C-alpha cells in the first residue's frame, strides 16, 4: 500500500502525542516524533536536548528533520507539546511563566520554523493553545500568557508574508481538559464526560493532514465537550 503522507508530531511521547502517532501510523502515514524521549512507534525520533538554548535546539532539530525527510515534504506538523502550572503574582510567577514559555511557546516556534522549510504547499501546521487563555488567568498567569502567545503566533502564521509555504494552513486547538491518564490521576472526582477524548483530537488532525474538513486559516478552535460529545467552536 502506498504511503498516505508524512507528518511530524512535536510532543510525540506525551499522552496526546502518542495517540496521534498511533492514529497516523494506523492510517499508513510516515511519522516523525520530536520529544525528550523516544516513541518506539514513530518512523523517526528526534530528541530535544534540554541543556541547549532555544536557538541551539532549533538548529539541531532542523538538521535532524532535514536528514530524516531527505527532500520529501510534510503534509502536517502537529505541535501537542505543553504542560500546565499555576501561579499568580504573589507565588511562582516568574518560575512557572518561564517553564510554560519553554513548554508551549518554544515548541510552537520550532514547529513554525520546520513548517517554513518542510511543509508542502497547502499543508497544515497545528499549534496548541487553551480556551482559558482567551481571557485573564489570575491563578495561572504564566500558563495563560504562554497560550495567548501561541494564539498570536497562529494568527500571524496564517497571514500573508508569514514565511509559510503557499496555501498553508495555521490552526490552533484550544482544549479545556483532555482525557489523559495524568488528568484522571490528579482529578479523580471530575466530570469525565466534559473532557475531550484523545481519539477525537487525533482524528481531527488525521482529517486535516488528509485535506479533509480543514478549518479557516488562522482559526482558534475551542474543543468543547459535553456528555462525551465534542464540538469544535471557532473563537
């Protein structure tokens, strides 16, 4: 069977990233994973070196992507790296803001850089924002700031002269809570029927990489789940 296409999952070892790798592999895509640990299911693993600064990380990751693709183009780049930390102006503001910047913004910037060089015309680059960051986030200021920066990056990439290939789509998903094992562990009494399944998100990405149901370029898409049913709501 001919290969369906090529994608890179940034954050391919996390809960959502691993689900995305499995989903694309099951549908005959070549999949590259970028993370701090390897995903054995991926065709290629590119490891992020924590001891490097952002420019060094970009340089080494771009070199590895270039070698792995060997002239082929990507149908999609899906950045699902990130994390969460609380903190207000009185507690852990700078420490947690720096961590959130590294986890959400730095991974998004490198994904954009990969897209500029290796995405095919009409391909999709997806970044991960947060519904909470559409408003103020007093109990998690660093998190909100980082996700708001991802929203801005998405909008900027969708516009003329952004540096992306012709006809490329830049889209952000804005989850509320994803149904991951770690979230269930830390919030065992929550209403799981309002959490978005990893299956739903990975299927959304598969559709986009296959050229199906593509949203408007620059969309910030809230993932709103009620009674185990998820709606994609543009912001």
